[in-house]
C-alpha cells in the first residue's frame, strides 16, 4: 500500500530533483522513499535565498523569506504537502530555521518563543500554498481556467445564494466580486501575523509578553 509521500512524489520526480546517485544512496541508507523525500525537501529548500545574518529590519527579513518560500512552493507543488511529513533534519532546512530564529531572538524573543513564531509563520506560508494548489486543481478539473466559464459558475452560485433570501451580503458580493489578487492577499495576511508577533517583541512592559510561551 502506498503511503502519503508515494501518492505525491513519483519516481520521475525524485530522479529529476535528486539524481540517480542520490536515489541509490538514499534507498541504501533509509530503505524507503522517505529518505528520498528528505533529500528532495532539502534540495528545494536550498533554492530559497537568505542572508547569512539578519538585517536591520526584522520584518523585511521575514517577509522576504516568506515570499521566497512561496515561490519555491510554486516551482515545486509537492513541497508544501510534504514539508511537515518529515523532520526538518536536512542541512538547508535547519539553516533556514536557524535564520528565522536569529531574526526573532535578535528582537528579544526567547528561543522557545522564536520557535513558536517561526512555526506560525511557516504554517501560514505552507497553508496558503496548499490552498492555492487545491484551488488550481479544482479550476483545472472543472474547467474554470478561463474567465467566461468562471463567471458562469459564479453566476450560478449567486443565483443559489439569492434564492435563499437570507444571504444579502454574499449575494451582493457574488454579483460584483472584488478583492486583491492572491499575492496581495498573502502579503496582507502575513502582515497581520507579523503585527501580532511584533506586539510580543516590544519588551517586558508589553502585556502581551506577561505570559511566557516557554523558558
């Protein structure tokens, strides 16, 4: 029976990203495709550029890292789905995490707090990537790639909402759908998350820091 990793990563994908030699080494060492997944995740993470040391603007550092990670999830749609199925034991994955910890602890967070904030940021990045991938898959499966078909489908949903007579706001939006594109939505949500983290990085006088996450 195939596992979760097998359902997403086939042999041709593995060969493309880690090469024949790495396949032999991983299979010999780990005896399963999990070792190959580890190599693929770390190889993809190596594509994410990051400074050696944090810069003067901690938010800019994390925003750039988030944007670059988002680009990696687009180049490798399997990345977000597999990221949390394996421990982050690859050297590039650990270096990426270490950079996030360095950014956050430089702003006064303890290491335990920084680990929590970093995990929250990654959940947002990868969760957004999974949503984008599923929406793209749904669009392909239902032929919603072109504007006319999408508009027709939304009109049908609008009619369903209007027929209830109990959904005026949703009905109005479906009649005139508007909103920022996905990349702007991502930046907006990340900004809200960093705003919350910022409240916990301003020093002991901030009530938000009165309850410690860890030692």
